[in-house]
C-alpha cells in the first residue's frame, strides 16, 4: 500500500500563476469547458471527491463538470479516456484499483494503463474500516474478539466486498489468512449493497471505505473494529489501527488520482497538475475531504507515474500469491 511519505504537495503560487496566459479577459489554461469523468454514481466517494476538486480548480477552465459513468467496476471512464481530447479538457478521477489492480484481475481490459493514459497527480488517500453489523453479537468489540467469534461460528463468518477482485476482497483474504480463520467472501456490485446487507444482518462484516459507513458507525448500528491506515483517523479517534489491533496484514490505504489521455502536451499536464495541487492546498478543500476521512495528497506527474508502476508490480505478486484467476 502507498505510504504518505511517498507524496509531496509543495506547489508554488507564483509558479502556478505563471502557467496561465490571459485570454479574452480570463486566465484559463483550457479555453473550453472541461469535464472530470468518474466510474461511479452520484454520491459515491469518487463522485464526491471529483465535485470538490472541480469546484475549487479556479483558473483552469471556464467551467468543470463531473461526468458520471457508473458500471463495469469503474472501468467505463477509462475506456472513454483513451480516445478523449488531448487538450486537457477531458480527465478521469479514479481509485487506484482500476489502474494498478485491474490489469491483474481481468484477462482483457479495454485500456492499457501505461500506454493509454498520462498521470497528472494523486488527489487524496482513502482509509478503510473493518466493520461488523448486528449479525455479530454486541460483546464483540475488537478484531481479536471477532476472530474468536469466527472460529466458533464458521457458518456465519462472512464478509462482503464491492466485487470479486477488488481491494476489499483481497484485504479480507489477507486478514483471514493472518488470523488463521476461514471466512466466506460475499461479492456485491458496489459498496452500497454491502452496507445494506451489513445493516440487515445478512453478512458479518466488511472492509469498506470510511465514508461508506461513517453515519452508521456514529449511530452505533455498525461497529468499527479497526482502521487500515498507519495511524488513527481524527474523525474516529477511538478506533484502533489494524496494527494496534494485532493484524498488520490488514493495513493499507488507497489513492485516488487524476488522468488525461496519453499524448496530452506536457505543458497542459503541468498546468493541470498545478491547478489540482493549488486546490488541494485550500482550507475549504481540506475541510470538505476531511469530513469524509479523505486526506488531500498531491504529487508531481513523475512521482505519480513511479507510484503507478510500483503498485502494478506489487499487485501482480499479491494476486498471484492468492491464486486468483483473472476474470473475463
């Protein structure tokens, strides 16, 4: 999983301003409306992040809209991006899985990550929670308690994920192996159905993005046993890290990043990178993302490219180790 230390956010306001040339009374780098495509529906985490980013990227384009294209596990925008305009007006905001993990999960993808896309910047880091629902007795309050309960109740020991071959799927496998327990994996089509069945007592637990379950954790309907980040979340300070709970195999965060089509001019990519990082440095953006436990994290295109290559290599080993057979 990526480390916070691998990212930097050191943009200069003066350098940023110098990237833009006034035209027709405006100082936009892109002269026509721009759009950020996301592979998830309105209200989902990527959609929320994209809308916050679009609102505060002033000076990049006359306007920026969010173009939701849900389905196919978030792959549809990436399929479209490779044939998109190369003038900086078309972007994709995506979780890292679709870029670094999916090449090993699917036998055939409609895109080649290293050939078809130009990385712009990471946008934020996303933390996960291991949560349990009402199927698990109220006295189960720690991961160690949960492991013991799973051993005593093997037919009920289950966890949901947003789909086969997703990061939460593999994180669940890692946890079960480290704990020495058998757990039933229940794949769903996206995160919301997982939460619905958790609340209904149909499955025992799940590894899920904090924002997906935060209201239910705060209300007490779901119980958070651990957070996967290296340190506790300020929004849930009482929840221990996976390492503190004795299961470092569950540790890890995911990045969200911005891409444009390969062949986009380097100057345009540099200008977009500066716009993103300037937005991420704004207090309003930091506050909005923090409320959902997202950590603003920008980097240079070169740093992002290195991260992507490293993650692709790492996931190749992980998927092979788990014996996962690529899907069609």
